[in-house]
C-alpha cells in the first residue's frame, strides 16, 4: 500500500461527487499557490470554496500542505472544458451569487483547464448570465428549442 504522503489525495475517495469536489478544491489551492505564497485574501477565498465544496478540515489541511502540489490537468476536448466549468459554476452559485474575488479565481481556473484568456472571459460572462438568470431572450430561446 502506498504511503499517504505519496498517494494523490483523490485516490482516497471512490464517491464521484466527493472526488470531483476535492479535485476542484485542490486545483484552486494549486492556483492560489502558483506564485509560492497564498495571500490572506486568497486564503479567505479558498476557505469559502472549502465550505461550498464540503471539504473537511482534514482534507483542507492535506491539500494546503506546502509539499503537496495538485496539477490541473487541462481538458483537450472543448466539451470536457465546458463540463468542468459548468460543474464549477454550480458550486459557485450554490449560494446564488458570485463575488468579485470568486470571479478572479474562476478565470484562473478556466485558463488552467485549457481556455485561452479571451475564451475564458467569454465563457465566464455567459455562464454568469445563465447561472444568475440574466440570459438574453435569444439565448433562452436557443436553450429551450435545443433538441
């Protein structure tokens, strides 16, 4: 059996939703630590996401260890990128709002999973409109009529 220090944290979980939430959280923590230090505002954002993602204190501590780095694996297929972004927005909007600091993190996440900065901006803007219920009639109609 592998030592827990060497085992990817996701291998500890079989339940797909828990695994997915932990993967999102680990990716966010890695993004925040990309410059080597997690600032106080970044830590506050990460703590908010930990609550939204139902991350336990033990999981939080494990992910946040300096020696642990969890790579974000970009999705090569566009549909998979949108699926990850969709899942992430479902988490963000669990409290029916998105805050400015969360927007910064979601852009980093979108770029991390393979969107260009321009495509990330466009996907994020449309996702926010959809998840907040402020979509245009044309978008609404397109979604309703889609087969």
